[in-house]
C-alpha cells in the first residue's frame, strides 16, 4: 500500500512539473516606463510571462540571437550571419547541449521549458513576425545553443579562430585595448556611516544588439523577487538585486582560451601525434546558408576535431582551440541560482558551480557583506609553457581538464577599507591597499590583469578622498565624468599632449588652447572636451604606427591635431566644437547631446554618423543603484534609450533624457507600489 501511495505521489509531482502553464495565472504589469513587472505562482510560469514580455518588446532581436546560436542567421541576413553560423557549429554546441542536458536541475529545466513555451505561444499569436519558420518551435536546447555561442565569444575564443583562419599566428591578441568596459562599486556601512550598504550596477555594453540590456522585475510564489536586467533571450536576470542581495559584472581578462599546434604525422593524412601515439582527426562539416538575391545558397565548410578541441587547418599548420565555456552548459542555470540566493552563503554556493567562464562580480547585501571576485572557470595549466602563445598540441601535459576552485581566485570579502571596485583593471587593486589580493599568490599562467586605467585610477581617487560616503556622494562617484591627471590609459600614453607649449604650435593653437585649459570634465557643453574627443577619434591612423609601448610623441600629436583641425573645418566650418555638438545619443529620429568619452567612469564610445558627428554605440547602458538596509532594499535605475526596441512604442526612447541628465527612475519590490504607476495589467495570451 505504501509503495502504491509513493508511486501515486511521484506521478502527481511529475504531472504537475510537466503540466502546461496556464497564462491566466500570470500577470504582467507595465509601469510608466514600460518595464514589465511579472507575477506568477511558479518560476516556470514566471519564465513564460518573462518570455512573452521580451517578445512584446524585442521579438525581432531575440529571434536573430537564436538564429545565430542555431546556425540559421545566414538564411536571414546573408554573408554577415555566416560567421556566427560557422562558430556555433565549429564548437559543436548542438552536441554539447544534448550530451550535457541531463546535468541541469529539474527545476531549471522547468524554467527553460516555461520560457520557450512563452516564446512559442507568442509566435503562434503573431505569425507574421516570425523571421525564419525553421527556428520554431523553440526548445530549451535551442536556447542553450545560443548561450554556448555567446560564452565562446565572451571568452575571446572567436578571435583565436579568426587568427587561425587569417593565418595570423601571432599571440597573444592585445585585449587591453578594449575601451568598452564596465564599472562595479560596493560600499559598506563603515564608510556610509549609516545603516545603508550601497551597490552600483554600472554596465558598459553595446547600446543596441544582442548584448544590450532589457530591464524587468520578476516575482513568483516560489521565492523570486528580483529587479535588474538581462540580454534578450535569457530566462533570468544577469545583473540586479532581490530583497536580500545584489550583484553586478564587469568583463575580466585572465587567460580563458588557448590555441594548440598539432604535430601531424609526416605520411598519414589527418593523423596527429600525442606523446608518440597516433590519433585520427575527426572530419566535420558546417552547413551554412547564404542569402543572395532572395535565394538561400547552401555552403559547406570543413573543420576537424582533435582531443584538444575544434580544429582548423591553415597555411602554417593544424591548430585546435580549447576554452572552458565549451565544457558545460550550466552558465544560465548558475545565474538563475544567483537570482534565487537570499544570503551570501547561498550566493557563494552558486558561484561554486564554476559554470560562468569569466566576469568580475561585485556584490552587496542587507547584512552589510560586500564582496568582489575576479570570477571564472580558469584552467589549471602545466608549468613550463608560454600560455600566452601557441602551445604544443603533441603532449598530454598541455591537455588541461581541471579548473581552479572559486575560493582559489582573487577575491575580497568585507574589507576594512569599506569598499570594493573594479573597472576592468587588475583584480589585485580591488579595494584599499591593505585589503587587496596579492598577485604572487596566483599562478602566472592564469594571466590576470596587472594594469590600471583611467576609470580605475579615478574611482580610487574618489573613494579615498573622503572617509564619509553618503548616498549623494556615492551617486556623484558613480556619475563622475572627469579624466584623471596624469592620463592612465592602459593601451596608450597621451600625456605629452598636455606638455605641448601653445606658442610652439601656432597652426593648431586654438585646439591646443582648448585642450590645455580644459578641466578634463567630459561635459556636453565643454569646448575642451569637444576638441579632445575629435582628436581621440583622429588618433587611430597614428596609433597603428606606434611601437609596442604606444607612446604618442609631441611630433605625432601635432600631426593628429592638424588632422583634427582639418576635420572640424570640413564638417563644422570651425576650429572649436562643444562635446555635445560632436557626439550624440541617437535612436530612430531622436538625437541628443551626450556626456562622456572612452575610459571615463561614465564611459562613451561611438562610430561615425551623419555630418561628421559620432553616434554613441557603447558605454553607459543599464544603471542600477541599490541601497540595502537591514530590513528593506531600495532600487533606482535607468537605461540608455527605453525598454522597448519597437520604434512605434512610446518606450522606445522615453528614458533618454533621464539618462543624459544623470537621473534615474524609482523601482519597487512591493506590489502595492508597482500598481500605483501601472499603465497596463494583463495576462500573456
């Protein structure tokens, strides 16, 4: 009898977990800025509602992301999509997901299923919005294939593939020139001198595209209540805060991918040697579709697989790429557990999954724990090899298959200084000097960053300038937009610019005067900032001619200043320009002057746009400012444009003015408060 009852219980539980989600049990509440606050009885139903809301706001972009992850983007956009289509097949994401799907927890599988069910339901209701029928119905496996592609790219492994294809066998690739970046900042009560602990979520992502942010508030009766942001297509938030704790990420640059040169048999085709033993390369073909003149043209591209990983041939040899992101499929599941954590212990336990291949993490909670870690799935590599270069693929000594534990990575927990910070610089400068991790305690092969940059230099100056950091000062630090003196770019040295005597360079005296008299604040109305910004973008041709130290001499800077003067004369008929007249925040028909430059705390970077101006494409994107007290969490936020990517939506550009004026909107974890600003309440159907 007991066995029958037990079997009945198991059957009921399985039936419940596999039962179709009822949309009527889900409520989507849109606030004044169109941010969805989603309420559901279970996390799986919550994921269904979250998928529906995402599709309402950016179904096209979401589909394009999944098309890339499933090798179908070329069918949609042609040659430009072929690279992503090849990569996802090159890393064998389909096989990896299928082989490892059993490693996911049952609760998270239900979340994935709920999310894809929501997207499929939306597609059935809006069939005219489907880009490629072959993509549907979506499945959890298709979602995870896209995740695998994104993580492979985030590890920089795509650059290694490109290097092999282009016969550019010069390693390491110079990743220190990345001016995109992000900032994280957490302040404990010893510095706020109150019952509040602060966390700044300050991401610097592309403002458009598959890795731009989407904001939401997710609530379920299974304990979820979190506000934050995610990338389109993710079933949970990737940064944000719940009622107990919050976290954010910045990009880090330890060595997360390697290239191995295989030793090929001198006579036997496609046979490679490892420790003298013979092994046959597995021959594979990527199936690509290129759209041309309305026709889909199928193309096959050959690649291989060795024990080291996916493999390519070029003129100089045979090379395999190996990176930890292709060894598991649990990254999104780890983020989901981070969403659900209610204490530092639970959060740290989630990190021990070691599923995220990289990213710094900054953390704070209502118990006044602040925390920083240069997180990642870092291989334990053999000593005696130069892991910054191509390593020999003819010995199992180089075939790493184990990883450092989370507690063995650079980290700081509740430092005496009362703060942690990161701006894509060295993890060994993440707090006060006495609290920092020591570089000598970590293996050289991990290749952690050791440099500072302008943002990290400026943040530390501001954090150490005054003991008391109240919330008003905290916001001033986060929104600082001034370059330090001297400049501290980690990819070039421009300090000679400020040593040039104006009288010695009469041909550019107006420009040089504006720059030398500039307070280094990147304000939209500043002429000094405007002159410097135009010069910055004119430096690239000269930068490519510099030696490895990338130091600009006065002679080279003079040439660049003359280029700048010519540019201003050509496009603006003037020798002077305000920053906001040169660079704009643009979406659709809306264009406004904007603050910032590459590598200030409020970083901005753009590409050429109309009439000689710059259109911002990277920089300040999603911003969340969190205050934790022992009993309540306060949250305010802003996003660069608006929360919808549909041009016809009133929320396409409705946050641009807030963003440009360093203002935020108030978010709330409490349903009664959310309903006060509700503009629409509905079920996802």
